[in-house]
């Protein structure tokens, strides 16, 4: 094998290693995006109270108005 063939093979090897590394990083980023972050106790409480408020609003809208 001559020197230019060895250089081409080295370049190809580097390219393939870089491509594999990029794909692995891309898969890791997708996995992180798919996994929701755990809610803090405060956020969970806010969401729970917000849901209660929406339920009360929906009930109030269904009731006939007292005039």
C-alpha cells in the first residue's frame, strides 16, 4: 500500500469515527428531549391548583345564572 492510499484510509477512518460520534450525540440529545424533567414540588402544586381552578370555572359556566 502506498502513502496516498494510507492517507485516504486514515482520512476515511477519521471521517467514520467523527460521523459515529455525531450520531451518538444526536441520539443522546433526542433521548434527553423525550424524557420530561421531574417537576419540583412547587411546580406540581401550581399545576394541581390550576387544574382545580379550571374545574371550578367549568362548573360555574355550566350552572344557570341566578337573576
